[in-house]
């Protein structure tokens, strides 16, 4: 009768052999240039297992570039990134995915014509082991695998409370829900590190509250480590355990939300200073 | 009519006795389904019995005793329904409470009922109840269905449903005679015990706890289940609020006596999809849901292609002419039958399928008046939609329409074994099998509600039509008079207005005044869609409501309403002379509607007093500030200048009214 039992905790935290509080990722002296433009200059910080780490800064501070470096989209000219104890050199986004890094985008990047369910299922594709041949056959091992993945996806749908849009093409959904579906797709990869690029951008207050709750639940219940970029200071200060502040591609502060809030450089960067 | 049945030596006068019986006679048949994780999970009657027994014994171990009250708060979930039977099997009394009630209301009910246990769905309700726990000293334990978000909570006095069941299972395993003793307890229970306590939604003043005895509840349910020939082959979608008598009666009570299968939707937002997947055979919805269905069909057809639209219009025309006659087995010309059959293949069957109404054998609507057009629309598609009239105090049914004798403007003759009488003042009085045993701890109010010979006063004004069907006009105390002496029945006027798809809600005024006037709420879905098609831009409800072209459109509706009123000799005197379109939707969170979404007239009148004055002092606009509550509980203020418009009235209809209207 196990169809009736509750799944106790939704998809357990990925087992990466690390205890909470241990170093998950280290960014060391990273610099990134586009031609003559310095996007990031000599930045170092770390992300610990199980925390919510925020990267903030005014417009053009290099936040999204930093995220793109972490997820392998850009290769920095200088510096190294150590993820789960492994130093990585030049790599591509799909390597990052294999390593357990998933992300969402500032501008939602979903398959607009596909349903919520299919979009989240797409997030499972990295976990699929059967090759194209088996998948085309459909019966047998590929079907069994599909069912397993579907179960995981249903847990995510339940977790994000999007049952009512399961079959709706995401292009038809309001923006706030699209963001939620995108989070769902990232969660489907069962990442060790979840990168969120402005998860609250363009949302109204209620949507922001919902999203905050989901982010906290992902972190607390599933033990997923989260690094997020966000403009809404209220959200950042409430959600994060530690905050890195960038300005003009440089790190100007790093610490707990309270420490960062009272840091004079940060105040100057946000409010401007009289020169 | 069978009033007592003796099966397996039991006098079947409680629901747990039916649980035992059903587990025996329908053991392998589905009793309950719930869509969870995208799949319909299902429980047979014998599995359901095991779930209920384990929970009941777990509760007993926690100290639940005979007569204790258990609050049940949440959406339609199997475990909450099991709580009813589990409590009843121990002689305890379930008290379902509206899950979306604000803390203040809920605290009152829980305290008044003196609940010792509260079985709730999720974190939201745990938070709500804990926020006023100091005001409900009797509460010992909160039991929750869904553990989500509760992990870091203080778990004193907070237990998971499954934990209680595990305790019950452990006791059963340890003591081989326990199951037998539990069953004996169920068999020996008395039908005179209170089966459930249902709090009224409080249209007037504080909610009252309506006590229903087990035997009364079972008898009433058995009568109506027989009336509609419900059986174990029927299924219902349980989506109505748990605390409402209609849900408890139509799903739980009728479900247990007939053995039908109850289906719980995945969530409140998926009801339409779940309805389509389940295709229930018995269905109840208040008129506003049917209205919503029709509105969405109309909107979708307006967006459909040319050919589809033509087909739809043609065959809906055919259905209008012949559909009801075919449903009722009246003679129809052969050509009509052929067209209708073709229409069924091309339009009606696919449409019913999309709406989830393909398998409907019996459907009911009640709660408020339903428009003739709306009612006929669904009936003409071949859906056996009927009306009933009921009350919490009657444990639902007072009158019910028989198959084939159905009208939109009446609510039918007395239900089986119900006696109805109209008092000298025009109030409807009844005596019924499910009649309540009294209001909990309010003997005085109970006495006021009963006549000397034991009839219940409904508080509704009505009369029997020539064919013996009851017609309800309004709340007895709301029926008033204009200064001219003409009868003023606000609800009648409001209902006539609400039959227009653009008008969602209306409040009429006129008692003791010179003429009748009305507040109108537009229907955002219908009017919004109209605005989209007509290139009218708007940023908010308020802006759309105040748009000159919306006013023009509503004015046409009011005009039509007056024309209809003028044709009813009794109502013609109270046509709407002036109206306004309200700048804000009436909302239960602001106290303007009850939780069952009925207008709280006195409250609205007081809150919008300046607007009412403006209706009568001849001004053409009025500036108002209104406080409103957002979904998260914060309060804000809406400011608006509301326009007031005159409407045309018609002379009282004579014989020639029809021609004059042309």
C-alpha cells in the first residue's frame, strides 16, 4: 500500500560527501575581461555547504558575469574555481551541470511551447541513463526510468504548488509562475549548488513572498546550497546567510547581512558619495 | 419508505455503522480517491475502514472521549473526511470549520464549541490556530495532515495524522481483541448521539452551532439517496467547503448510506481538470459556478474560429428549442430529434466532456436563484440539472425537484418525509427527518427558531405556486416596502440583475425610501474580456468599473431588468431608478460577503452609507474612501469618485406589455 504513503522529505539533499558548513566552492582571484572592459577584477569568496549566499551590487557591478563564470559560461582570464575540492580549468556549462550546478536565468529561459511538466522533465535529462535508442523504443528500461523521473518531477510540482498548470504550455503562464517553473526545472537536476539570477525580478509583493518561501524551503528541507543574485535588498537581507557585495567588478564587502548593511563602502556604493 | 433497516443485526442509525456495512458489502469497491502527485490514489471501503479505525484508536489513546468536540479545518482531503467517521465511531462530535475563516471568526467557533482536538490540513491552519491558542483553553492537540513546513515547529500539542494512526496500528497489533471491541462500540452506539455540529456561516450575527443527531442525519440522507437512486456505482467530486452542510450531506452523508465513491481534487485550483478526469455521476454546484462555466464557454467560443462558432450557435439553438423537451421525454418532432442527435455528436457531448459533465445522472443547484437562461442552457445539453432548497437546520433538504418536473423559478415540492407550511406572515416553516436538535449552548435562540408545534422557521419568505412547487422570494426580514407602499424584495431585484453576465453582484436599496436603487459589481472576467475585444485599456478593477462605456453597458442591463420587473405585477412598483457601479469588489475578507459569498446587507449599507445617500439626494457623483483587506491581511484604502446614473423605468405591465416592449 505504499502508493498511499507520504514521501517524507522531498528528494533528499544530494550526497556530495560534505557536511553542512564545509566548503562547497571556492572562487580564488578571478578576473574576467571582455576586450578592454574589466567585468570582474580579482574576486575571491567561498560558498559553504547548506547556506544561502547572496551576491549583490549596483547595476553593472559584475554579478551576472560572476554567475556565468561559476556555471562555466564564461572562462575567466585569471583565477581558479574549486568546486567540491576539485579545481576546474576551462569548462562548459554542461560540465557544470554534471558537477551538480543548476541555475535559473534573469530573463526566464524555458521552452515556451512545452508544458510545465515537460519543462521540468527536461531538467531530468542529465539524470537519464538510457541512450536515445532505448528512449525511442519506449518500452522496457527506458519506460521504467521515465516513471522514476516522473515521480521525482511530481514531487517537485507538489512542492512548488503548480499542479494546476501541469499541462499548460509555459508561454501562456504569467511571469511569476514561469519563474516558479524555471526553479522547478533547476531543482529537477538535484543540484549541489543552485544559482538563482534575480529570482524576484519583475514580481509583485505576493509573488515575491511565495518565491522567498520556496527558496527557504529548498534550502531547509532539501539542504540545497543556494547562491543568488538579487536587487531587492529586503529579500536579500532576510533570506541570506552571507552576502558578497560587488561594485565595478570588485569585491567591496563580504559577511553576514547585518555586517554588510552597516559597511560604509556598501552604503556609498548604493547611495553614491559626494566627490 | 424505509426508516430503519436491520442489516447484520444492526440498527443502521449512525455513519460508522454504515462504514462497517459498506466494508462488508462493497469491501473491494473504491470509497475514496484523491489526486496526489498527479495520480488518482484510491482506497476501497475496507481500506478506508482500516484507516479510520487506526486513527480512531490513536485518538482514543490520546484521551478522546464520548462527547468531545473535534474541529476539522482544511480543504477536501481524505484524512479530514476520515476524521468525521473516526470521531463518530468514538461518540465524539466533529465540528468542521471554514478553512478560510479569519482568525477572529475561527477563534470564536473553536472556543464556543469547546474543541479538545483540531485536525487540520497544513501549516497555514496550524499557524492560524496557534495565533489564538490562548483563547481556546480546551484545545489539547492539533493534528496535521501535511507535514510540510512544520519540521522546525515546537511539537508539543502538535502531531502528524500518520503518527496517530501509527499509534492506533501499534495498539491493534498488541491487542488482538481491540478491533473487535472497537466494532462492538460502533454497533452499540446510539442514534440519538450528536453526529456533527455545523456552524452557520453567520449571515446575521455570530455563527451558531447547529447540532444534528446521528439518526436524523442518516434518515435524511437515506431518503434523498433513495429519491435520486444513488448507489455504489455513483461518484462525486468533493470540492465544496468542508464546513458547509451541503458538502457534509451530499458527499459524506449520502456517500456513506449509498456507498458511492468520493473523489477529492488535487487542489482548489485544479477542480475543473479533476472534474473532467473523474466525470462524476452526481454533481452539486451553486448557480455562480454554472454561471462561471457558461461565461468561460461563451468567451472561448467568441475566440474560436468562424466554422466552430457557426456550428456552436446553430446547435445551441437546436438545443434551446428541443433539448429540455427531449430530457423530460415530452413529444418532439422527428426533424427536431434528428437535429438534436446530430448536435449531440458534434457539440453537446464534446462540450459536456470538456466541462466534466459527461456522466452526470443528477445535478443540483441551490443557495440562490438561478437565471432561466442559464438553467435551460445546461438542461438543454441533456444534463439533468434540478433545484433544491435547503438549510443547515434541516440538514440540507427542505424541497427538491423531481426528475421531469423542473422549473428555474421554483425550488420544487417538499423533499421526502418533509412537511412544509407557510406562516401567516409568508415565512416558510418545515419539519424534516434531519431537523436539527438545537443550537449548541443557545437554547433561547433554538426556541425562537422553532414554532410551538415543532416546525423550524426558515426566515425565508415564499409561497407555493399553483403546481405545488415552492417559490422563495427573499429573506423574510429583508422584504420591505417603498414609501409608496409597493413591495420591495431586494434579492429578487438583485437576482434579476445578476442574470446578466456582466454583473457579478448587486445590492438593492429601497425599504422606506421613495424608490429602489442599486449598487452594482461588474464581473471582471466578462467585462475584462469585453474590454479586450473593444480595445479598452484599463489598469485596475476600479478603473474598468468606472469606465463610461462600462456604465453605458450596465445601464442597458438595468434597463432590461426594469422591463422584466415591470412584467411582474407584485414587483413592478420597485424598479431601479438610480444605480452606481461600485469601485471595489465586495469581498468576504472585508466582511461584505459571508464565507458562502452572500451579501451581508446591513454591513454593506453601513459601510457605504455615503454612497446610499448619494443615490437618493440626486447627486451625480460622490467621492469615497474605503478600507480594504489584501490577501495577506494588510489593510489599505481605496479612493474613488463614483458616478451615479439615472435609469429608465417602465409603466406597470398590462395585457399589452409584450407589444409595448418590442
